[in-house]
């Protein structure tokens, strides 16, 4: 019977690990088998044996027996190593190896290189030995790895409750004193930077798409997803990410406050600002939309036809079927009727016509009869080309004689309207009408005018951090000195494998490390000192329309010099020379006025019927008489 030595040296990151248990079993069983402390196999060792302060356990096996050797943590919850020895062999077969880092943390501290090279975590419990953890993924056992871990501090009483679990979760409150990157971010540019798994993604109901998801708990799928599309458009979607695939409302400022788009100082519930702040409401079912344009006009459009159906322009004109205004209300149609008025309840007024608020006439309906009340029919006319009369000097109510010459506009003769002159033929049957007024060049609102914008008097300059502020510096409380090789470290000695009376250097040992005494503490801005705020002098105020500026007027582009109106039928006035009685028929007097007919017979020369009496007028006296025109 001979002895085969089994020497255990436990290290983590170059630091000896004490407290590990070494079990000796009958091979491939859980039956304890005697193992010895000496090569003579005279003194049985404790089973399990425990690693000493240098992380060592020296044992001897009976080479006539087969063993299974297992190394566990002090609470038996974690297995680091397992090996088999077959009787008569001069070596062992390794069965299992596992990182040591989670072993019995009641007696260790952790030097975590993956957090920050050279950073030493505070003691979890008072201990004299270090456990080197090369990365956080080594901390895999929740029951062993959980404890109070101080990051960036040597003060154990300030350590936070921390559980480092590979593939699991932090528990308790966690505070990040620096920037945090998630998803492969190596240098976060903001306090939190998240990088998605895909280059781009789209919002999809019922699926956890996007780069960031917010959900109230693990028991519900109601949540909010954030993502970026392939064209660079970012999106936010509130929905239920399960089989129901339901979209939900997204609330902005649900308890108050304004929303600004393109502005840092919203002044209303929804404030849009920009060089072209158009607002579009689209009906996707019918391909129609409603736009509010930046130049203060509204438009209704048919997207399928690519046509604009109606608009209210910046001048306040309402345009239907056209984009060019001719008046306050312009309607254009190429087939159906341009306008339709329907009084559905009873007889009465359909359209009222006012002048400065006073009703001057109306169009009414009574059964199947349509009446134009308080007005007359008129037409355009012009003077003859060689007529020296200034149309602006012709008195209202003057009798006008029709000529054998057609009116012309833009060099083109009209088909039905003839020119006229002041009637100089007594009793003429060629009277064309009674002069109403000269067609003055009425000004109109400039349709192309854009109201100027001025700085908002209620605008307040935003505040920013004072760029000239010299922030006080303090030593970085998270910093610890880097580790350097221990200058006093010497190779530990171990018994010779063949003769334990001879001590030889342990070539498997790793040099010890100590804090660099010459390292300087970096300085950081003192987070307890706030940066003073100053007005942003580069900010530009919000611009609003200047309502004090009046809409400018321009000449009517459709005006033609020399045009005037003549009345033909209906209620009007007429210039009469001599006495006249109410109801008496009138004819031309040959000087631009009318006179009473000698009888009551309506002829081709009859112009009108008087609606007022001047029975005592002198033969050459002229009066303005209300009448009913009877021409045509």
C-alpha cells in the first residue's frame, strides 16, 4: 500500500481563498472515504478538510483505493471542483471546474475588474482575504453572491444591498452615479443610452418592438414602446404586447401644461412653430385631409384626385373649387350648379342683401314663386368711343339711349351688351336703361399679402446654465487607487510532492497586489453645488402675427375703365322734368330726363311708372322720382 499526495491551493485573481471544504468520497458515490494527512497514511484527515489561511489543503490518498474528490463552499451550496482518482494511477481526472468567486462571501471581499480596473469593493463582512472576480458573470449563485456590496467606497457601513446574478436581476434600490449604457453601448453620451438589437424597427401591435419598453409590472402587457424606423423617424406606441394586439391612448400633460412642437416656450395647449408649421388632419379611409397652412389659411383636399376642394385664404376669402379669389365668396363648378339654396320649413326669405348692415333687398320664395324684393335688374354698358362725356359726371337716374355698337372688353366685343349715351331723343323707343353708377376702380384686399410677425410680448427668455460659472471641484468619492504588484511579496513555500520535509516555492502562486500609494485622486465637479441659471441671450423670441397692421388694398385686377351700370327693370329712381303723378307712365324727355306720358297706354317708348307725385312742379323743374322701371 502506497500514498498518493493530493495538494489543494485555492486562489482567485492571485489571492488565496480560505474556508473551502474538501470532501473525499468512494469513487462515483457520496460515501465518505478516509483520506490522510501524512504520506505514511497513519493519521486520518478531517473529512471534509478546510482550506487554511493560505488557501491550502495537503492530503494523501491510499493508492489501492479509488476516490472522488470534491471542493465546495463553506456552506456546501456551491461546488468549485471535482476530480476522480483511480487506484494505482499517478494522476487525477478533473470532472468539474467552476469559478470560485461566489464562495462563502461571509469571509471575503471582491476585487471586480469588470466594474473598473483597480477598483476595490468594500468588505461585505469583516475578513482578511480577497477573492479576485475577473468579471461580473462569475457571480452566478444568488444565495452566495448576495450581500451588502459597496461600489467605489471603502466604507462598509454605506454599502448597498446588491445581488450580482448572471442573467438575473438587481434587487433593492440601485443608484448610478455616472452614465449608463445598455445594449452594447461602450461610452454612453447621456445619463442613459440604450442601443437596440436591430438596426431599425417599426411599431407593431402585440409585439415588443423598438429599442426601449416601459411596462408597469411583470403581470401586465400594457406598456409603451420607443423605436427608430429605417428612415430615421422615431416613434412612440402605447399598446398591449400580447395576442390581443390592442392600441391604447397616449396622454400628454394629462394633469395640465402646454405642448410645444418646434418651440421651447409654448403659449397654448398645442403650440406649433417653425418656418412652415402646417397642420394636417387626414382621413385615411377616404384619402382626404384638412390643412391649416403657415400663411394663415385653411384647405380641404382630396388626396386621391390631388385636388384642393375649398380654402379660406389669409385674406379671409372663402374659395370653393378654386385657389384664386375674386371676392369674399368665390365658387367654381364645371358641371353641376354652382350654388343651391333650399328653404325647407316655410315660405319666406332665402337670401338677404345688406348695405352697411341695413337690408336693401332679398330673394324670397312663396310656393313655387321666387321673388327679388327691393331691387332691379341691371347690366354693364359703355359710352361710344367718340363720346366726350365723362361717365363719372352722369347723374344717377339719367335716361340712357341704346346704340348700335357693342361693348368691348380686352379688345373683344361682347355678344349681347350694347353701348349707350345720354338720351337726346324725346319719346324714343330705343331707351336702354337708367344710369346707376360709374364702375369705379374699387380696391380689394391683396390676396397675396402675408401678415407680418412680431416678437411675442409675453415671451420670456429661457434660462440656461451659466457658461462662465467655475464649478468647485472635489475628490472623486468613487475613485480608489489602482492595484500594483506587492513589492514585498515573496513566493510561498509548500512541501515537496515527494518529501513533505522539504519546502519548495509554489510556482502556481500568483503575486500579491497592493494599492498604489503614489496614485492621485482625480477631481470632479461638486454635485452638491448647483450651477447658477442665466438668461439665454442667444434664444430668439416666439413670433406672432401683428394684428395692428391693416390688410392692404390693391386695385381690382378685373377693373375696366369706362364701365358703368344701367338699370332696366324693377324698383329704382329716375330724373323727371315737369309735374308727375304717382302711377303715371314716363317716357324720354330728350335731355337725359323723363317726362309724364300724355296717356296711360304702355308703348315701346314707355320707360317706367312713377311711384311718387310732384304735381306742382314747374314745366322745367327736375326731380328725382322713385319708379318701377318697365324696360325690356
